[in-house]
């Protein structure tokens, strides 16, 4: 049986994790309105572009906050036995992917080869992270909220919407492969990526938010 102090501690850790997600997201949004990063197109340029600016340290801290906030919240779910093994693995891939993105910044592709190791690792980590999280949310939503159908539905909708954003990118890649063009010019990549990131963070917040004793079923 879970004691009241233990429940309060878990709730506090979960809320701290959500706070880290909010602060991290807010820091990224701040980069879009302060010079010189305000000149980076939010429609066409990816979020990682901030890592090439003078405010790289702000971007790095923001991503690390999201990573550690995610890890803390998922650890609470694990301690409450509300995190299936598959979701735990996918959540770990999301967290590790974020840290890899910081450790291996996006290079300036105009000056380096497309086969650059660090750049390739950055791209792979980005794809893995952005796909792993919504899949983890889908699995958690299926098992963790037996007494909260509304919350389970919301988490699923947000996770599917996140995958929908990613499907737009995949569609552009397929079209470009057929037509021989550059896929990132076929869609407003920056807007799509930012929409995907925001949707995923909200989905994660829904999953990490503490539940009452009744919701545990």
C-alpha cells in the first residue's frame, strides 16, 4: 500500500518534471523573440538551428531540462508500476535522444559533408526521439489510467497527432525521393517540427501529471 508521504513525494517529483518541461519549452520559445535568434525562420528552419547561434547555451539548457524532466516523471510512473516495459524503453530512447542532440549539435550543412558523423548522429537521435515519445505515450495511456477514460483519450489523441506531424515529414521524403527534389523544401519544416515538439510535450505532460487514488483504479 502506498503511504500518503510517498504519494506526495511522487506527486512533487512529477510536478517538478512537468515544470522542467514547461521551462525548457519556454526557453526555446524565447529564442524566437530575442536577437539574434529572432532572425531564424520558425517556418522553415528547424529547432536545432538555435544550436548554431550565439545562444547555443540557452538551447542546450532547454533540451537538457526537457530530458531530465521527462526522466524524472517517467521514473515516478515506473515506481508506481504504471509504466510498461515497452513504454519505459521508448521513454529512455526519447531521453537519450535529447541528450545526444545536445552532445552532437546540428552542423552547418553548407560547410560539412552530409556523411558527417556528428551530424548523422544528430539526425538519427532526432528521429528516434520524436518517434519514440508518442509511441510511449500510446502504450502508457492504454495501461496507466484505467479509472480516467477522459485522460486516456486525451493522451492517445495527442500521441496520434504527434505521429501525424511526423507523417507529414515522411510524406515529403517519399515525394522528394520520387521527384528527385529536396524534401525539406516541400513543407514548412520548421513549423511542422515545432508543432510536433509542442504536441509531444503536451502529451507527455498529460501522462506525467499526478493522478488521484480513484484514478488508479
